[in-house]
């Protein structure tokens, strides 16, 4: 048993597919499959069930993956300790971000991170929350920016900011530009939402439940940009996080963004890293930079007069 084989097993667990796991590990699929079988022989148990179209972890395989993630995370911490001893403000920092946040948040902070930490190479990895947290616990990521809540006692959490949601509608919709828009105004409406696996989908569903709205069931988007385009062509309405409608994101003439008045639905963004991780001072410094983004970017009310 070696760390490489454990990393292959964790990749299979994360991807649910031998081909995608092999690509993520930069090896051929036969090589990865051979090493997984070797690991199964060494342990004397079946770790994965091979089926058409993908793989499933056996019950014992799932438990071993948890321990493999912990082992790989510990190794990553040891490597970080060695780097920090040489220069705590240098090296490669792997940061996980959500596809519903990273493209809209990072343009506002990357230059400031580079100016403050010029010897740090920041590498962004974009994925859904569960996949990012799995990579974080396995040591493949140094930190993750995602929406709360996250239930994991082994992670340190730094709250960054509260990001309001706004209502995106076609320009001719009866709620477009409503000056006193309330969540209750969504009652009876059908909203376009993201596909399963996106935490933003769950947050939007919570708003729908609160308002008495529902999902437009014949369509689920893979990205915020798809949602934006579908609203622009009058397929429906949706909720967008406010950073997704701020410059440098271009405005669309056929789409109207309306902020909520009073009690505003929102998500709380945070930066998380392993509590055992070395380099917490550097990570805290980056969290401070992100937390200090201009307040105007998070002020949905400004959109009403923009």
C-alpha cells in the first residue's frame, strides 16, 4: 500500500468513474484500474463495484476512502509544514471555488492577493461543494470558498461576507423593477434553477419554499450563465447572487435585475481549511483580503438606481 494508490482510490470515489479518475490523476485508465485491484488484493476486500457507466464504493470501500482522505491530508500538511519553514509566504496555494461564486468573486481579489503575497502562486479549482470538500480533506486543496453551512468538525471556518440574492426577470415581467419587491411576491411563480449538486440550487429552493413559489420543472441549468441566458430569452425567472450581476459582468438588455426590499434572501460565504493545516496565518491573510472587497459590490439596493 502506498500514497499513490490511496490517491487513485480517492479519485475514483470523487469522480465515480475510472476514466475521469485516471484523467484527474494524469495516468491511463488501465494503470489506475490495475493499481486499484492491487490495493484490493493487499487489503483482501473489494473496494469498488464496477458497473456499466461508472463505479460505486462498497461499504468497506467507503470507510477506507475516509481514512485514505485523512492520510493524504496529513501528508499534505507535512509538506506544507516543510514549505512554511522555508518561506511561509511562498509556494503554490490550491484554492477551491464554486462555479456560482469563483468567476464573479475572484476578479475582485486576485490582484490584491498577488500584490500582498507576490511569491504565492494561487491556483483555482472550480467544482461543486461536496467535491471541493472531499478534495480539501484529502489534501488536494489547501482551502475552499463555499456557502455555509458546512458540517465538518475538522475544518476551520472563516466567514467572509453575506451575499444577497436578486431577482432576474425578462424586462417585460410584472415583477421587473418592482420598487418594494418582497420574497412573498414570488408566491405562485415558477423559478428556473440549477441542476442537482449545486448548493445555490438548495438555497434557491429554500427561498421558494418560504415564498410559496416552485421550480420550473422542465429545465435545470448547468451554470449561472445558462440561467441568465434562459431568462433573457423569456423562458422564466430566477434568483442570482448579487456578485453575478456586478461589473465586469456585462448587462443584458433583455434581462432586468431587481433587488429585494426589507428582508433580503442571501447566502453566507466562507473560507475553510483543515484545522490541522500548516500556514493558517497565510490563509487567514487571504481570507481578510477577500472579506475586504468593496461594500458596493454586495449592496443589492444600488442596482435599483443603477
